[in-house]
């Protein structure tokens, strides 16, 4: 009799059993250690960043505290009260709104007529100053030129100087920021001045 053929070895079942319990435990431990390491590194990085921001904030606080101490030493209460006492006088020099500014412009035009000068106001812009209340600062460019149809015996530079002095003597707050004069050696061709007008109420439109 012939011997029966040997049986084929059983095929391993599908799944993770073929890895073995020891290998599965190693994979689980490695995964846990990796996740823990990532979380630890993230926490350390965040802690370092927070400490750096805290140091920067502490330095800024110390710097601001030093500046405040210097300001307090330079501005004692007596000096602060002295400045506060001058505020009403300074407020009295402000134009009382756009109507007062328009009235000043008309007065300049009227003063230029007997001097044989032509004037033209050009609105440049306006902004507000935040003091104890909103104060409007309007910029206007004043163009002055001799009247070509007039036969004044006075030199044009003399007439221009007189008009400029009348503007400078105005009791309200006027700041001449720029002044340019052009002409020949014997006469003045034209003059342009950039003037800031301070008003106690906002001025949104050009005069």
C-alpha cells in the first residue's frame, strides 16, 4: 500500500493575530509614546512663547512706568494748574464757528480793495484737534496780487506788507504756515500764504 499524501499546513487566519501579541504591544506602546512626546513638545513650545511674551510685556510696563515718572517730575501739580488756568484765555482766541471764519475772509477782501490788491481764498483742508473738546483747524491758501486795473502811486510791496500786517494783528487764532512772494526787483508780482484758522466748532465746508 502506498502512504497517503501529507496534509498541507493550515493557512494563517486573516487579521492581526499573525503579528503576535508582543508586536501589537510594541506598536501600541510606540504610538502612546509618540503622542505623548508630541503633546509634551507642544506644551513646552507654548510655555516658552508665553514666557517670552510675559518678559516683553514686563519690559514695556517698566518702560512706561519710567516715562510716567519722568512726566510727573516735569509736570508737578502747580505747573499743571498754571496751564489749566490759561485754557479759558486760549479758548477765547478761537473763531466762533464757520460764520466767524467767513466774516474774517470778507474782512480781508474788504481791506485789500483800498490797497489796490486782489485776494483769492482757496480751501485746502480741515482736521480736528482733540483737546478738552473738539477744535476744528481749517487750512486755506490766500493768493494776493496787485490790481492791474488800478493806478496806485504806492509800491505794490508796500501795499502787500500793510495787508499782511493787518492779517497778523488779528486777535483770533491764525497761523501762517507758509509764505511765498514772487516778482521783479522793483515790484511784487504776487504772494501766497498758507494759513491755519482755529475754530471751536467743526468746519466741514469751504468758505
